[in-house]
């Protein structure tokens, strides 16, 4: 997945969460799991989604 596509994917997830559209956010999360399973040699997309909910380190 190109870095632009990955960024767009993450932006869509953040936007869905911000709107409170948890059905769409879940759909995106499940797509990330499928993508990770089909592309084991790439950085895990689901890890990036999980990281969006962690507080930043100081």
C-alpha cells in the first residue's frame, strides 16, 4: 500500500470516529485486519489504527 493510500485510509478512520460513525470505523478496522493478513510483509495497518487511540509519549 502506498504511503498516500495508507494516509487516506487512516484519515477516513479518524473522520468516521470524529463523526461518531462507529459502524464505518468498525468496517475500516475489519478491512485493516484483512489487509494485514493478505500482506504479511508490510507494516501492520491495524497497529497504526490502534496507535491513534494511545496518548502521545512526552
